[in-house]
């Protein structure tokens, strides 16, 4: 399983908000697909999948405040494309 975390945030920013999930649990995700967007007061960051697989869980909901390197609650189960 692969965990997806909040990326390193730009200098002097410590928190972000989960803006939009592009995938839902059970969806197949290709490597580099944008899975979720997070936003700060200065920038919107796209968080891509580092591996192909199936999303298994989301725990940080849209609108939730998250901090740098926090687990977004999304695990990818590495599998081959169906």
C-alpha cells in the first residue's frame, strides 16, 4: 500500500485546505493522475499518484485543514491495470 501525504508546502506556509478530490475510493488511478487538490492562501497544489492502483480510503474530506506531510488518508493498493 502507498500512502499519499500533503506535499512540502511553500515557504512560510504551514497549513492548507483540501479543495477537491478528483478520485473516490474504488477508482483506478494511473501514476501521475491528480488525485486531490489542496489550497493555501497563495497557491493551489495538485497531489498526483506516485503509483498506479486502486484508491482504498479517504479520511481528509474537502474543506478540512491539513498540515505539511499529514496523511491525507488515501492508500493506493498497487495493482496492474484491469
